């Protein structure tokens, strides 16, 4: 039997642990912006590291000069993209009424009404299938405007965090060896080599993954833009940009992007004849997006996901599926990097395990 003193001590200890945990969560919540900067800086450093190594190895740059040169190139690229595209993006967003909830609702209602009338002309009774007032009343269009407003706010405010991100990235790249030597001092001797080897391999694989991901999204954006311009869709840049960003969500993103592109294409041709202009243009855009996704699924993704992280396409699919079931959309996005980290750690610490061997034979 436990004494009352022991029980009281246990209760106080449990309350203290819970309180400490709550304070820790509150602390992380308060510094979430700093954590975001650190994560972005880490991704930046993974992307920039191959360029730094190239400058050091091929052009014989000193480490600090290579890092500064790489970050200056990144900064010039970002400034160029912002100065070229942001004013146009904001203008096209306004033209599409993406920032006005009531206007979006009105445009979608007009499209649904035109589609209903088109079906009636072809002797298709649509009242039971398409009743615009019924299903539009259940939709919350503020979700769309809030998303576009937050996206534009993020883009316009990017300069506020850019200095912090570049400052942190500079030291991540410049003092990489210093961080490793400091880690050696605190790591247990028995596992020091395994941990450092894991970090090196993770750095290499994730660098290739994130570089490949950026190339993939850029190619998708360009292909979407070509499709939209080819069929004369108004505000093609903002539509291609939004749909390209959505493709960062594996499997589901392209479907959402296609539906969104169809709706925004219709909104851009809302004052044209539905049968001869709006409907054909939308169908052509959907076919074009389907072709782009075929190219992406059969060429881009196998190269980026399979080759960059050394995993079989089925592994990638199941990993993303599991990540989605557990953590939703965020889980789908982070599933591949997280799975890659687990594979590297497993190979270093359990190299003789048969299951680990099976999944890490290409690493």
C-alpha cells in the first residue's frame, strides 16, 4: 500500500509535468514565427548547399564567399520574381474578384444558372440535379477569399521575414562544419559516427528532394500557363500560379487545381456565350491540365520522388497516403521528407535488420 505522502507526491509530480508540458506548448506557440523562419532557413540551406559546394569545388571560392555569393543570387532571383509578378498577380486577383466574397458568389451563381439553361436547351431536366440556389446556400465562399487574401498578404509581407531567413540561412551554410564539430562534443561516443553519417545522408537526399520539388512546381506552373494562354483564358498568370501551388499537395492537389481552373476559366468568360465560348474553353483547359498532369505523373514525379529520395513509387504512394490519413494535408506534404529521414536513421542504426535492409537497399 502506498502512503498518503507518496500518493500526494505522485499527484504533485504529475501536475507539475502537465504544467511544464503546457508551458512548453505555450512557448512554442508564442515563437511559432521563429520556428517557421528556422524551418524555411533549413530548407533554403538544403537547396543552396549544392550551389555553395559547386562554387567551392569548381571555382575555388572560399567558404564564406561561396555562401554570400549563393545568397546574393537567391536574393536577386526573389526580388526579380516579386517585382515582375506580384503587381500582376494582385491586379489579376482583383480582376477575377478573388478578394470579394459577394462577387465570387454572384459569378458562381451566374455560371450555374447558365449551365442549367444550357442543359434545358438540350432537353435535359436539371432542376433535380443542379439547383444553384440550393447548393450555393450551403457553400462558404469566404473560405476562398480568405485563402487568396492570406496568400497575397504572405507574398506582400515576405520582405519582413526575408532578412531573418537569409541571416539564419547564412550561418547554417557558413558554420555547417562548426555545428558538426559542436555536435561531436555532445554526442555519445558509441553512436557518434552513426548520427553524423545519418545527418550527412539526410542532408544530401533532402537537398535533392527540395531542389527537385521546386523544379517540378516551376515546370507545372509554366505548363499550366501555356495551356491557359493557348486557349485565351483571362488572368492566366494568377490561375496558373494558384494551381501550381496546389500541386504541392500530392495526388489531391492536381484534382483541386483542375476543378479550380475550370471554375476560374468560366468566371473569366462569364459575359460570353456559354455554349460557344465558356463551355468549349473550359473543356479545352481541363484537357490541357489533364495532359500536364500526365506529363507530371509519368516523367516529373518518378524522377523527383523516386530518384531523389531513393524510394520505390509504391513506397512513396503509401507513405503519402498514411501521412494524409494521420495528419491530413500537412501530413501528405511532409510525408516523403519524414519517411526519408526515418529510412536513413534505420539504415545507420539497424543495418542488419531484414526489413530495414529491404527498404534501404538503394540508400
